[in-house]
C-alpha cells in the first residue's frame, strides 16, 4: 500500500475527501468511520520505512484528513467552511460590528463593564454591578441559544435547497443569511466571554 | 540486523524496552546491576569520563558539584523560564547562558539535550549488551503536555546519542498502548500519569475496526512542572525548617547534607505508601540526631495541595473530550508518584471507579514505547495511534494578541494555512511570530519561533504569501511558505526561540567524539574483557583455596587450559571469541565453584545451632 494509490491529483475539499455532499447535516458516526478508515491508509506511522517522498506525502495527506475532520465535526466550523468554499466568506473573517438590533443592549453592557473595571480598580462596591452584569450575561446567553437555533434552521434550508437542486439565487440568499447569523453568533459569543472573564 | 527499542526518558528514572519477537510481548531490558531502572543522573568524573545511572546517583552525595539529576526539567526551556526551578534544584547554570541553558558539571558545561543524550547512550549500551547487536533506532516518550521546544530538545538528545528517533510518543498514550495489550479494553480510557517531574492526563477512545485497534486520543492536559519531585521539595523544606528551629543547624539547600536529607526523605515517602507511619533518623554534623515520626495522615495533609493540583488539568481534559467522569470506562495510573495512596484515593473518588495499577507504574511507559517501536519498525500492523497536540498554535497579530490557527487537542499531523501580504510599498519582509499556548496575549504564550518572510519589492498588498504551519506526528512544528504570485516555494529556516539550531547540533555531534561511543564491536570487546577479568580473578582466588587441592588432576588441567585460552583471547578484540572462552572457563570451573561454595556455607553455619539455621 502506498500513499500514491489513495492520492488524488488535485487538492480536494473537505466534503469530497469524506465523500459527503455539501450539506450541513452530517451523520457523525459515518463521518467517524470514514475518518478511521482513511487514517489507516494515510497516517505517517504506516510509512516509517517508506521513501522520503512517500513520507512527505503521507504527512501532507494525513494532516489534510485531520484538518478536514476537525472542521466537519464542528457544526459552526462546518458552516464557516462551506461559506468560504462557496466564496461567501473570507477565511478567518469575524466581523466585529454590533448587529444593529443589539446596539442598545451592547451599549449598556459595555457601560456596565467599564463601571465594573473602575470599581475593581478603586475597590468600590462590586456586588450590585456584578448582579447587573450577571443578568446581562444571562440575557446574552439566551440570545446565543436563539442564534444557534436560527443557524440550525438556516442550515436545514440549505440542505433542502441542495436536495431540491434550487437556483443559484435561492442558494445565495440562504448563504447570506448563514453568514449574517455566523457574524451575529461570533459577536455575542465574544460578549459573553468578555463578561464571564470580568466576573470571574 | 540493527534493533529498534522504546525508551522512557524520565525525570527520575529512564528505561529501555523491546518487544520479544517470539512472544510478541514488551519487556524492559535490565542494566548491568540487574535493575531495569536507570536513574536519570549524570556525573562527570574528574578523569573526564561520563558516569550515568545508579553509580552517578551515588555521586549525588559525594560529588554533587559534578552530578546532575532531573535534567528533564530544563529541556527546551530558556534561562528566564527556570528561575523558579533554580530555587528548588541544585542546577548550576552557566551565567553567560543566553537562549539555550548550559549547566555546569565540574569544570565543563553541557546543554540539557547533551546531558539527556548521555542517559540515552547508556540505555542504548544496555540494549546492545543485551541483544549482542547494534541498536540505532528508537521511539522516545515525552510528557503529553510538552511543548514544541521541549519535544525538539528531546529529539536533539536522541540524535546526539546516535539514535534515529522514529517517533516521539506521549507518555500517557504509550501507557494506554501497554495496557490495551494487557487488558483488551474497549471504550473511554483515562490515563493519569504523575511522574517524577511532570503530570499528564489523557483521555483516549479505544476503537476496534475491521483493520485493527485504534487508540484515538481525544484530549490531553497536564503540568510539565508537577510531580514526585515537588513532594520531595515540600518534605525537604518542612524538615529543613524543623532542623533549623530545633537544632539550630542550617545548611545550604544545595549542599551534600541537603542531598542526604533528600534521599532519606524519599525513602520515608516510599515507606509511607506501604505503612501508616515511618521514622526519620537523620544524623547532623553537630553529632545530634534529628528524629521525626511521620504519620500517613499528616503526610497526606502536607502533600494534598500537590495532589489537588492534578485535578484542574483532569477536569479540563474531560471538558475538552466532552465527557463526564462517569463516562470514563477505565482509568489507568502511571508514574511512580501514583503509588502514593492519596493519589490513588483522589483519582478513585473523582472517577468513582478503581484505577488500574496492574502494570508496574515505573515500567508501563517504556513498555508502551516498545510496542510503538515495534509497530513502526514493521511499518504495517493491526494497531494505530492517533494522538493530539496538547497546546494551541497561534500567530501574533496586531496589538500583541494571538490568533489561534490550530486549536489544542487537534489530531496530529495537523496544519493551517495563513495568507500574508505587505502593508507598505516596496516592503521587503513580513515578520511572523509563532506561539503555543491558550492565553490571548502573545506575552503570556510560549514563543516558538520568530522569522521574517522575504518578499520581492512591490506595491503594497500585491504580494501574497501563503504560510503553511504543520505539526507533525511528533508534535513538532514545520513551516513552509509559498509566494502565490510567483509560485516560488520556500522552506523557512525556523530559528527556535529556546532550541538549539541545526548547526549547533552538528557542532555538538562533532565535539561529542570525546565521549562518543566507540565502534559497536569495540565496545562489546571492552565489556567482554571486563567480564573476563572478573572471572579470571575469581578463578585465581578459587584455585588458592584448600578445596582446590581436592580437584582431580585432569579437571585442574582443564581449568588451567581454559584460563590460558581466555587470557590469550582478551589480548585481541573479537568479543564473540572472548564470550565463548568465558563460557568455557565457566564450565571448567563449575565443580571448583561448587566445592568452594559448599565450604563457604558450612563455614558460615559453624558455631550456630541447627535451630537457628
């Protein structure tokens, strides 16, 4: 067995590598099975006595396999990757603008955070501020759950569009929606992380 | 044919193991003393030769200035990193050390990989003497939580010892491999590995597939500075303080007396694993004897903070594997420090199940390394290890923040591509800083490498350079860059922030010739000659005893002939011939040895009542 026998001439995308359609719902046990099957074939441990070229190729191909598995296993990472693949999103893009409908709440939150930092520095009264922030944190946690549900719904729409062989315009509309939700999610998550950090 | 072995390069002890081709089971190789443990201690003799293992450990007491232990704590670390260690360990660091630390033994300086190489070389000698064959390839284990620099330093040590390092395997993973063979378990396995200087926790999934068994590491966590050494330090500080108070005797924590106290306390620690109490009697220079009774409960109260420190990494590893303690089917204890009853109890309570301790916790990592060495050596096997990188890999971005490109617990090999471009016209270089760690700011993470990407002069933003970061199956970083505009490929000479450069390694390899192994055959001949001299001396002594007179003349003639033949062979360098003649002399003196032995026994029994015997 050589790496070459399982290699393909062009770099394949993660969906192709796992031989799954470009859909957002993926059967995890089937994905794992495929991962293990390919690991047997590609892992560098199988090529310790092979030529340097084959060792190099095994390293490249097995790292691609592991990278692909890591992305596809993660429900959010999977959406990001799909959008990058479809040219709807740049790699590593995380828009940090506050979604307009959240502006007021974010503004209030940031104010409370500033107050907390000041109070910490001047050893002022923390208890009431903390209570306010905990309440805000809970509020944004709920929003995170909400956006996750919306993301799931949009993902279902995407899969349905693929199944129905929908028009490019329809697909594009769903992707725009997915991208919006991803940005919103990333923004809220950062907020929650920041608040949690200040509270701890 | 050259052999491949597995080596556990430990903080306190190191071991070498192999898989017996007949039985297929892994086995640790004993050294000259018969023990499989080689204390990880190195001493520089005044005559310039290097002494390793038990003889070196004894010199900790007599020549502490020329002797070093626990050097693993220094591997891959910079001078700034080790200030805390210096308070606790008698490392004598070259004050002019810059990035790479140099340690003084007597009048010479060595880097930590060079010292580790002496240990590896010793183990290699053990294995070669055992097989009577050359050993040139090895799998070496490292703590799972070792970072890139620490791994690189270990690989360098292997190279300096003349070994091709087939793979660095994480210690808990190796232990799981040894246990998997032993127990035939399936499901989720936790490996709790508390060694002399490091703590690791790994969570694995054991999967049976049609092609064989897969050991998939789901997550790992740990502390590369937490282990049995810390218990010793704590005990030492405690007793030191009491001696100061009660006897007004003060001594430097790095003195010979301190070393003696440490050894005595290690013995107490071991006793407390078996017994409920132990008594320290320590003679002081002023003639007084310090006596301290240790109860296990008090000992446990003293060391509880250390044991508790293992639980943070345990919780994190489970969270990363998305498992609850109750979802761990088996928990395995590894490392000498897990003999401590408090450690066992703490683990048992947290996971609510009895941990596995069937395999010798000192040997299990080496046994697993041997299994992996065997798998790799053959290339094809019905077993596969899928390990992870313990720490996230990141790149410094604006404002000193870190962008993570490969998250921790990613299966390795793993890679990430990043695209870079220029910010101003005719910019000729882009600075890249690679880091490892979980913190958000570059200054809080471990700096792995800094380098400058050269770009041809062009208007800003025109150049596009794709940089590929790849963590290989050893957990070591490789970097390659491609100019996507010109298609030019470049491998980047990554100057490790705290490592030794390749040119330095080459220089050390050349310099190490004075300590370098002689040719394999020559080394074997030296060992065979030493053995021959021992047996010749013993024969001489035997022939001088009264019992020798009772030997029949033909037996006496046979012994004389065998002695002459052996003497003749040791003037040459054919070690096989020397071994053969040793065997022949052994056979010829069998009866003489028996006579001498019986007489010795009866002499020893003389004057004692039969009932006492």
